[in-house]
């Protein structure tokens, strides 16, 4: 029994923030950001807008493509929820006026979409659900240190949302191109958690999890050991991609398009090179959107399916790496 991913959609808030604009807030430059990351601009919300608001915008487009059919569960991935709790899943459900369907929340950061995809695939294959709305969404801009202190991270991230539906093959809702999930492999290694995390607010702080001195120290902003994360990201994305391909008996040359997470254009360049896949067959949304964490991969697929010639039978590969560390790869085939 197959799971088919369909109706990819995206929503990016309209406000474009260029590297030059960030240079007026911190000591950085367009040249540094482009050279080190490949990013030219990103989107930031410019009015009170929550992560679930962005998720709903993308999800409405996905649901609108389902030809009257609905979904019977939601899986929502984000590291920037509207509230400490509840998660955004139920907020999306309420804003979309969906019935009392279950809503799962995933906290797997940049790998969140692939974690969600594996979960959704398993659930529809078990016949527990027919169609699951899978959404990745982030509002990073209001949680970044936009001063020189936070520049190594702040220049990398952007806001956005992407969504799709994971359907049991017999319950497909669209006639457009769908992607059959052939194989997925996920990993995690929490020993590396401090290399990329946001320490505050959390139960790690005793006796009060909310602490003004931690905010002053900037612990409420994400922190990252960039070079170490970079090295692990390249190694792990190549390793897990090759593992998935090998288990399915597919060679990198057979891959029509790769949709990797977008943390750094140089990471993706090295991953493509080490997989032996030409750069023109690798999605590169980071230039205009930066890193939108859990939203990145569905946004990438929505572009690829719109802009590239994808034919039935084509293989597509997605891979991700992020905070945790967590990483994974999924092989799909166009149907
Ligand atoms: C963050 C990253 C772009 C930095 O690139 P890098 O080539 O490793 O650069 P470094 O961190 O070594 O910093 C080089 C110098 O630039 C400075 N710098 C950092 N951010 C800067 C910025 N925005 N503008 C200008 N200079 C900056 C550093 O302070 C450092 O200065 P120094 O040499 O005087 O100490 C890169 O490490 C990276 O992409 N890491 C992985 C990101 C990732 O995968 N995230 C995981 C998924 S979310």
C-alpha cells in the first residue's frame, strides 16, 4: 500500500528583506552573506503574524486543490510555535474550521518535514487515516538577535510555510503530479544538541524557567557552532542519501531532482558534488528565502513541481539536517 504526496503549496510573507537592509542593523555585508551562505534576501512578517497564520495560508491552497475532499489528520512541524503550548497543530485545525481531527506537533527543526513525512506515510499505510495535511511553518524573524551579537545566525533565517497532503494511494484527491514515497530513513543524535539550540525558555532552568539574566545574556536567541554544524550537515546528508538510494537500488544518476534542506548554498553544493548530481538538478530556494527550517522542503517541492519538467517515473530525493542533531532522506517517485 503506497502513500502519495500531493498538492504542495507555499506561502511566503510579502515583505522582502535584503542583505543590505540587514547591514543597517548589524555589522555584516551583502558580500559576506552571499559568499558564505548564498542568500540574497529573505521574507519577514511585517505585522503581527503567527506561525500558524503562515501555516494556514499554505494549507488553504493545499486543501483548495483537493477537489472537495478533506483531510482526517494534521501533522505540523515547527520550531517557532505561536505559544509555549499548545502546539500549532490544533490552532491550524481551528483556523481552517476543520472538524475535531487529531493534530500532531513535531519538534524536529530543519528535519521536521521529513520526520512528518515518514510519520504520515506510516499512518496512511496502516489505514489509520486516508489523507493527512502535513505543514511546515516558521516565523523566525521575531526570534532572532538582529544585532551584531547575533549576526552569524540572524542573516541565515527567514519566515515562510509549506504544505502538502499525504494520501493513501486509493484515496488520492488530485489528478496532478503526485510523489510516491519509496523509502525514508531518519536519524538523531542528541549528544550534539548544544551545537545548535535555543536554551531559553525551558525546564532546564531551575527553579524558574523564565530568567531575566538569561535573556540579557542572549540565551533566548538561537546559538550555533557554525563550522561544526556545517561539517556534520554535509557528511550526514550525503551518508543518509546514499543509504536510501542503495537500499532502493537507485543510483544518483537516476535522480531527476534533489530537494535538500536549505541551510547554506555551500552545504548543498558539497552534498550535490559528493553525490555526483549536477547542481542544476538541485533545488536552490535559499537565495530568495534563506533558511525557513521546517517549511523549507515543502516550499522547495512546490517550486520544483511548478517549474521543472517532472515526468511520471522520475525519482526525486529530499534530504535534511538540523538541530538535534536530526537528519534524514526520503526517496520519492513521480506518479
Ligand atoms: C554560519 C556560517 C554561514 C558561517 O560561515 P563560516 O564560513 O563558517 O564563517 P565563520 O563562522 O568561520 O566566521 C568567519 C568570520 O565571519 C564573522 N561573521 C559571522 N557572521 C557574520 C556576518 N553575518 N557578517 C559578517 N561577518 C560575520 C565571524 O565572526 C568570523 O570572524 P573572525 O574570523 O574574525 O572570527 C556557516 O558556518 C554555516 O552555514 N553553518 C551551518 C549552518 C547550518 O547548517 N545550520 C543547520 C541547519 S539550521
